[in-house]
C-alpha cells in the first residue's frame, strides 16, 4: 500500500530540473523524522521553525522556500489550515493526512466522546505512524533521487527498528492507568503506554477550562490522585481546583528536541513518571 501510494505520486515529481532542489517539511516532529530518513544524503528544511501548524505567520522567506523546493511534506489542512491557500495549487506539496498511509483517530471532546468527521492530527505520537511516515518519505524522495533509494530505505529501516524497539520497551513496563490532559493531544500515545483517557480540561489549549468541566472531572475522577499532562505554560490557577493532581509539563510538538527518538522517549518517560506519582 505504501509503495502503491508513493508510486501514484510519481507524476508530481517528474521534472528533472528540480533534482537538486531541497525538501521542505512543514512542522518540527515530521522534520525530525525526515532528518532520520535523509541522513547522509541531504538536509531537509523546516518551514515553520518556532511555529505550530495552528498559528502560522508566513514571511516572504517562507514563500521563497516553498517556491524553491522540490517536495513539500505537510500534515494537511486539518493541522495546518493557514498553509492551505499557499500549498493547495503546489504540485510538489504532499499532505500526509490525505496519503492513506496513517492510522488516524477522531478528535474527542473534553469528556472523551469521539467527534464524527474529525481527525486528531497528532499522528506522529503513534510509533507505528512515525515508522509509516519514515517509509513514506523514503518512497517519495526515492522517486526524485533514485540514485539514493538504497540509502533512504536503509535509513527508514534503521529508524523503524529503533522506534519500535524503544516503544516496546516502554510498553513492557507500562501499567494501565487513567490520566487527564489540559487538552486532548496524547491519544496516539495511549496504545504504546496503556493509558486510559479520563478527560481534558478544555478542547482548546488557548482557552481556560470552564467551571462545569472542572466539576465534571472531579465528579468522575477514577482515582484520588490523577496525572495531568499539560503544556508548560499552563497556569496552576487553571487546574488547582482539581485538587490532588500530579502535574507534568510536556510538549507533544517536540519543539525543544533535535532527535525524534529522544523526543518521543522523553515524552513517554515523563508520562510514566507522572503516572507513578499517582500511585504514591
């Protein structure tokens, strides 16, 4: 399936005049995967440095980078809506969420109810998805640079082995436990770490939780002390009414990391530490 989809995109990349043009990756976690796949061959460029896909400010330099690229890999409109107008007519832009190679999950409301016709775009947190992204990049880039095909796929295989080995180590030591999050951004971690989502404070990280939602979480808390995964900029005033919580500052965007495996392992370890504190 992966190669079939990649080969179907061959017509997008047929112009030999683009052979030496760089590959551009929209967001940081996907860029970190691309670096693993292109190691020793080329250096991909990160488009949205120090920006998330939700809050995009494109400068002339950003537009120039896109125009001069031979391949733009982005997650898609569901994650990076502000890029849609810039990339929708670009024949070299490939949205991962539309490629048919990823396992996707629907968004959930703060009480854990799945929302129809939606997609949770934090797909890179699923180890299997990270591996699929790696092989997909290898397949696409190999069509443009067949002379480096062996290197791309060797790198993808190495990344896959490391990623799956790392996630299996965490899975073996994981104990199924409930957790809360400030906003629901970690469900792709749940399978690997045996997490049970018990609710979020808000469905928008930029919005403060409502009194009604805090009451709901307290009324339905599965255990006396709860792990709360939240962005580092979350204010204690926003969650102190939850009572006994183990707060863990995490970042699903991996913005502070230069290596995907290190970033994923750090997030997994912080999550497990948070859950251990619940049992004390």
